[in-house]
C-alpha cells in the first residue's frame, strides 16, 4: 500500500486561505495525484479532487460528517446541532424535513415572491444614480425568504437581519474582527429564531402549516421528540441563510451577462438556454471551495489507506473544472449543459450525491430557480449601464465577488 503524497510544509492553513479555490486542485496537479495529505489548522487532513474522489466522499459507509467542520465554521456558517453534522438514519430523517419544503409549487412560490420584490424595487432603481446590485439582491432575498418561511420581518429589522444573515456566509472564514462579528450575528439570529419557534409552539404565532417555520417548529426526530429550540433555530437559519447566499450566484450571473454580452440576445431568443446558462455560472464561478468529512473506519482507496478519524476535504471548485470531466473547463460554454446527462459527482457546486440520502444541499433547486428568475429579469425586463469599476473576481475572497459588488447605473424598465 502506497503512502498518500504530502503537500510541502508542515501546515497548509495559510496557503489554503490565500488560495481557497485553487489550493487542492493545483497541489494535486503538481503531485500528479487525486489526493494528498497535509495539515489544516494543525490537524492532519486528506485533500481530494475529481469525480472519483467525490463518489468516495459521498459513500456513507466510508465517511461521516460528525465532528468534521472546524469549530470556527460551526460557530458562524453552520451552527451546532443542525443537519450538516448528522449521519445515517438521523441525517436521513432530518433531511426529510428539508425536502418537504422543496416541492415544485413551493419553490415556484418563492420565485414569485422574488419577482414581486424586483417589480417593487425597480422604480427606486430608476430614480437613483446608481445601484449596488449585490446589496439590493441580498435585501430582496431576505424579505422574500422570510415571507416564504412564515417568518415575521418588521420593516425596521430588514437591514439588520440582512446584514446578520450575510455575515454568516461572508465572514465565516475570516480572521479577526469580522469572524467575531459573524459569531455575534449567529448568536443574535439563533436567539431571534428560537423565540419564533417557541411562539409557534405556544400558539402565539401561527404560520401556515406548509411554511418552513411551522414545519421546523413541529418536526419530531427519530426518538419522537420535537427539536430543542436552539437546534430548531439552527435549522430555520439553514433555510434563511443559504437563500440569502444565493445573492452571490445572482451577482455572478449578472457578471457573466456583462462579460459575455452575446448571451443576452441568445437568452432573449431561446428560453431553453436559461437553465444551461445559470448552470454554467454555478460550474465556473467560484463560490463554495470545499466540504469536509471524517473517515468513519479505516479503508483503502486506489491503493491508499484512509485512517479512521482523519479529516477529509473534497475540492468542489476543482471538481467542477476538472479536465477529465469537462472539455475546455475554464471556458464559459453554457451549451455544454443542453441535453447533458446528470452526473451527481462531477458537477457539485452545492455538494454531490443524492439530495434525499446524501449531504447534497436540498436548497440547490432554490438556487437554480432564483438565478433563472433574476437572469430572465435582467435580460428581458430592464436595461442598465455598467460603469467603469473593478469587476475582477478576487480568487482569495470567500465568496468570490466583484470588488465593487456590481454597480448598475441608468436603470430603465422596459414597457
């Protein structure tokens, strides 16, 4: 049995932070391998890339999620006690709760709410000299997802809740004051969400039965007990936060429409290209760099030994741009998704495997639906100018966004 190749240096934490989207794939290419071992936060970690690695990563008999994420991520991005840290029957049962919210009509209702927000915001955009698109989209999605979930959101709290939900995904990997601010945002959001959960249970708040707030407040785990208020709060935020985070994908969609202007006319003329376009944005534009798991029990793969308890990182972005799976992987070619057979392991922007049984994000369909709605609106319903600004995507930033957050000027609604 061969030894797993090793990255240079004792610990790769700083190298990973400087190059979150390229570190794993570039190191693998340099070592001519699909995996290597290093230390992340001083802990031995096996890093993997490619569709074959993804298939192993999502094998429940080999890897588990419990205890895999660093504490700083648990205390900001994910929260503690939520579905991301569950395995086996407990995970599959909790997953049913989220999947019950993902019906076609339910997702269409959320899309409709976002389109309503766009119509409401457009007159204000026309009246302004310029609009920071990312800021407006985050606010719209906060309003829309709260309404969709049955979560009361007073007007006076919109800006605060938008900023807090943003901090969870924008600053989870930050170091210093931003990280501590994200922890504080997590604490305040969980307190807010737990209060609503209790109000539902006490009958003081009565959202519709199909709403996320009601479903989560009344959900019973395998032992028949309702979720503890803190855990229920974490799960409610696991609906709100990822939906607001779709704002990143939407701004990247606007960026792609600007960078590849020929696609605007193509999308106007062929509605069937809309989904391939947003899928190519999800594939090529960097968002989530990697996901973590732990070795459940020692096993062997491709002649390498995976010791029990080792942390494993799967490279999402590198797998989405792997030359073995994609022709000209760094070129923007939406046509590649037209009629393409689905593969749950080579296209994994929000995780791989099966939505119902694996740890693939159940909100993936929400992301696609929202991206399509905003893309269609940008192409068909408004005109706007993109002034000179820094539109380069910083590969060291998490998530990767244009420096100026995509400024729009002279917005005009089409009649």
